[in-house]
């Protein structure tokens, strides 16, 4: 799907944004529709045929064209840029992840997203030691040409951005590019726009909400070769970023802390689970030197596809119903359904696309699906 000239007609750009903003169309479904129809312009009218095959009776209503036109106009007025998945200006590392945003909005320099990058995340209520370590490590990496990616939050995020401003830093935000959050980071927001980049998948003017932050977190890890967690409580959002990084095939680094400090529970557990222990920038640079920049999709572990199907499904008119009966409300990886049913992966994918559009199944992170009805 790569467009080497990065030139999409304005009509296709608008159609892609409309498809992305359509209720029920997530990044994975967007990609499948684009593959099925060849363009968003054809996918918008064609998706209802697929939905009806899956048993849907009410048409899917695409996002309002006028609203999407105003969104692109507001972005242009702000001086931002829209990057479209499948084109040459879309960040290559981010493009590899399963749920890469179909359209990514950037304020600042989009070329910054092509640099070797490391994500740094941690506690909002970080300790003085944690903040000092963050500044030291971020500055050390930045001095060696590594771009620092973080979430512009209070605490560790802010320290990481400030220490890497001179070398260029990238902030992933959960609201619109023009929304300053937290408000005390207004000057930092402006400085990053000037010398780095701010990225979001949300519309201009959109206020950050709790449900948006995990989506923001997977951008941090998706843009990075590895993610460093400096301080994190056991149920910290930073650990969500670390899980995304592991799922995306990125390195996970962690700074150890005192067993008596709750802010070290998450990082110490990460190290126990296999994350690389980090004391300074040199520890990360050594890892980066040993790993080439990824330009191909992450190869997932084998799922024993050589075993005979445990619940064979004949390929025919009733295959979809049989597949649907295999699902429950507990998410299961699609590869497992392929293995259990014995059907070709393309067949399973096509049938699940119809059922998703019909509102009968839901997709989850890590390539998993579950039944809704």
C-alpha cells in the first residue's frame, strides 16, 4: 500500500479521514478495508455491503464530510501536517505496528519522526532522584543524536522533554495539537513545536480524556526503538506503555529503585520480568548499537500451525457461522482461530471483517478478537 511519491489526491485524503473518524472503524479495520477496496473513496460506499453480509441491517454512517473538511482546515491554519499511513512520509517504525493510526497529525518537523528514537516515561509525582536521572539519561542520549519521545505529562515526561530540547524531542499527546495539557507546559509545548514535533491522532480542539491516554501511549512506543521507564507504581500508565513496547517488538528498559518506594514497584517488576536494567545513557546506547533500526514487521512467535486443526471448519457458506461460534467474550488471538479451524488466514480475516462491521465481534490489542453478541 506504500505510495512512494507521498501524493494522495485531496479527495482520498478526505476520504481516509472520514473512514478513520467513522464509528466502529479502528486502525486494523481501516487497513483491511483499504486492502479490500484499494482506496478509502471506494471503501466508504463498499463497507455496507460487507456489513450486510455479516448480518448487519442498519447502514454504517460514515463521518460527516463537512466536519472532516473543517478538521483539515483547522490543522492547516495551525501550521500542522497530516501524515497518511502507507505513504513515504509516514514514520516507518510506527507504520509497522498493528494499530498504527491511519492519519497522524504533526506540529513541528515531521522529519523528526524518522530519527532513531527512545521513549522515556515515568511517574507524574516523580522523586527528585527520578527527575535527576531522567534529565541525565535524556541529555546523554540526545547528545548522541537520539530523539527522545515522551507524553508531555508532568514529572518524568516533562523532565525528559526539557533535557532533550536542544537535540530535538517528540511529544505524543492525547488531545488535539492545539490543546495545552497540562497547562503549565505551555512554554514547553511551544518550544517542542519550534525544535521538535508534537503528534496526535485526535482532532484539533479535542480535549484529552482518560480513554485517550492508552492510545497516546502506544504512539510513544510505536515511534521508538525502545522505551525507558524511570519510575512507575504497580498500576501506572507507564507500564501500559511498556506493555505496548513489548507487544510491538521494542526494547524495554527500566531504572531500578528502592523496594521501599512505591514508585519503584513497577520498574523493579519490569526488570524481574526481563527488562534491561539501566543506570545511565551508556546502557541504552550499547543496546541501540547492537540492534539495527527495524524496517520490517515484527515476526511473531510460531503458533504451532503444523498441528492438525482441533475443530476443523469446512470452507463454504457456513464457515462464518462456525467461526463465530468459536468466539466468546474472552479475547483470543486470530492465529489461534486459524489454527483451530484449519481455514486459510485470508478467509478468517475476510469473514471477521464482515462480522466486525456488522457489530458482532470486537478487536483487541495484540491481534485478538472477541464476540459481542
